[in-house]
C-alpha cells in the first residue's frame, strides 16, 4: 500500500475536480492531482473544442473562495503549433522527438512510451496547482491550456537552440550498434557514467582497451548529452566484453566510474520504494506570501536557484515562465556551461535555452564569504531550488535549520537524482544511468530491439517538471499553513512515472506528419511561429502553458462551488 503524507501536507486537500476525456495526458494529470490531495472524478462526454486531449475543471477549492468559475485546464495536442496533430505519435514526429531519439541509430525512431503525453499531464497538474496558489495569494481565478506539442518541445528545446546557433552544423547521425550500452562477457548489458576524463582513461585501460580507442571515444561520450549521438570506437565494446559483470564492476570501482546494469521495467518497479510526496514542514513560520502582481500565477515570488546541467535549470526556467523572478547562484567566473559551444553571442546556446531571463550572482560556496552571500540571497527568496547531492545544502549552511532564523518561511526544493534508489553506493545520478536502472530503457525497446536508453535526456526533462511541480506543491502548502516547507523530487521519480504510464501504442500503420529531421528548419517554419521566441539569435521554446481569466473557455463541468468557511481541511 502506498504511504501517504500527513493530510495537512496534501496541498490540494479539499479540492474537487471534474474531468472529461480519455488520453494518457489526462490520466497522468488526474494521478498527479490525486497525489496532491485533490478529489478527481471523470465525467461522461467528449472533450470540448480546444481540449481534444481532455479537460480539468475545479468545482471546489479549499479556503472559502466564492468566486465562480474556478480554475481549470484544457489539454490540447498541438497548441500554438500549426501542424495537425491527433495523438502522441503525431507530436513525436512533428516536434523532433522521433528524430532525436533515432539520431544515434541513423534515422527517426518513435519512443516506446507516450513521453509527450506524460509530460503534458504533469504540466496540466502544475497549471491547476499554480492557479489554486494564485487564488490562495489573493490573485485572480485563471484557466490554463497545455499542449503535448509544447511539452515535447521542452525536451527538444536545447537541441533546437543549438541547431539554430549561427554557423552550427547538424550533428552527424550515428550507426546501429555504435552507442552504449555495453555487454559484459556473461551477457549483461550495462551503462557507465563519468564526468572525469582521468576516470574514463583508468576504466578502459583496466579493461585492456587501446589508448587510441580510449582517446577517440571520450569526446563523443562526454558530449552525448548535447548531441544525442555517441559513436564510440568498436574496440571499447570489445574490451567491455572481455570481463564478466563482476570484473567490470571491479574496474569501475577502481577507476571511480559509475555503472548500472539495464533492468526490466518490471524488475525496477518491484524493487522501487512506494512513491510518496517527500514534503514536510520546516517548522518555521514566515510572513504571508505576497499577492500576485500580474496574471502570471507566480508573479511577486522570488526563486534562488543553485543548479547545473538540465534538470535544475529547466525546473527554474519553468518557475520563471509561471511568473517568478529567478536568480542563479553560480561559481566565480560563472557557470562553466556558459562557454560550451555552439555559442549565441557570448553565451552557450544550450545554456541560454535553459537559463534565459534569470539573473545571476557569483559566490564561491567553498568559502565562508561565498556561503554568507548565498545565505543572504536565500533570505530574500520564497524558494531555494538546488540539485546538489544529498547533504550538500547542509554543508553549505543552506539547509532548512541553517536558514530557519533568516528565512523562516522559505520553501526548500531539492531536485535529487536517486532519492535512495541508486544501483550502488556513490553512483552518479545522471540521465542515462537512471534510464538503465529505472527500467526506462526496457520500455523504449520496440519489437525485436534490445533495450537501450534514449540519448534524448528523458528523465532529466521529466525530472525537471517534477521538481517544478514539487515547488508549486510546497508553495501551496506554505500558503495554507504559513510554515516553511522542504520538498525532494528525483530523476528516479521520473523513471517511476514512465514505468507506471507503461508502454505506448505501436506506431505501425499511423498516418500524420512526417518526422521532422531538420530542427533549424522546424523552428523557422511558419507553423511553429507561436511556439518559439528568438533570444540572442537562437530559437527558444515558449512557456508550455497559457493562462487567461477563468470563464473565457467553454466548460463541460457542473457549476463551481467553494468550501464554506470553517470546512478548511
């Protein structure tokens, strides 16, 4: 039986929603809302125009709100994209996911999961939660629209930004069998991870690989997160096959390399801890959250973000797109990712795609002065978002107890990796290891294919959505209780959500848009004009939601009601 947090920590406890429709996206949204405490019931009927993937209407909101109508969310397939789409496969084709997933294998391949739909469902639950938060802060009732196409563009976004950078040439396609995972002599397929060139050298040298192959493979292995290709010399796979799994593990341990054998989705689910919201009060009461300054749900709130790579920065960007002011803490000289080509002016195109519109303050957290700067900055914020390893916030003096006096109502959001579900002690929590250990690689395999993680960073992007969802849940709990909150989400949660969503429907026999294979041409096409903005000369995805005053959208649910005063759960 799934363990549930205390009722007072279910931010949407007392809310009631009615839904219409039948899609994976709607099912995921319903699941997420129930996990937050909302009572959800499906109503008969077909979705209304503008909500072909389903709709959500709140009909009861805690807090004694007597405004009608109350917030809701419409789920669309295409949204502002002018390409006809009627389902998941159309979205994967039109928005570049099939292209990116297949790039390492030489041609477009559909994901074996309804990835865009799962992401859209999380975004829809976020929209509802953000709208209730706006109400709780004295703001207007807002309706939202979310599209699966825009959810897909969140995953494709950094690749699109890179493709549209000046003078950028498309990455070369890979060939079948050229990318990891590897296979040991006893037949076990496994992924490895290291961010250190010396560890890479030590691992492959231990397994007997030639120095020339080791050197040739490192640049491709290091850049695979950005390029979605990883054409390694075949000599490396041959070296991996000379040792059984225990021998490979021993070599990885000696070199400081992380390893994760591929698991089936069933095995991963059977050994996973029961999912639950890791949301708890800090015990320190703060001042009431300020009222929104505009129609954006998080306007008037400030987020301090100390993150790197994809998961954390994208989570911070989503909060900024909901209206929050976001300030990054970066090391002296700035985040090293700012200088990674291709460049958009003086900044990396990929970095800009995930961090545009954010301010930055440099602080060396290894020094007392830098930690003091970070503490002072956190004291000005409503949310502190970080993706450090467990225990690091406390070591920096930025944990809930450390900041209880100067920032008593602060919401601490830890965008973690494994959350206790690692394949081994000290395993690096990066996307491809999580896909391998979490059973996602198994879900992606089509008929007759061997399981392999997608080089499209699936759990990084979905993990970012879950971190943003955690921030919204904690802010709503903060608004309802007056107490600071700590919430922890993880990349492993993203793998678990994909497992529970299950395999997608097979694309054979489908009709619809042909897979986009030129991301720069896709972004510049008139059909995508409403989905991208030009920032620094590159194409950057727009917010995946639109908000408008509640009541402007046709509804199919019964009239909204409010919880009478005194019935606050």
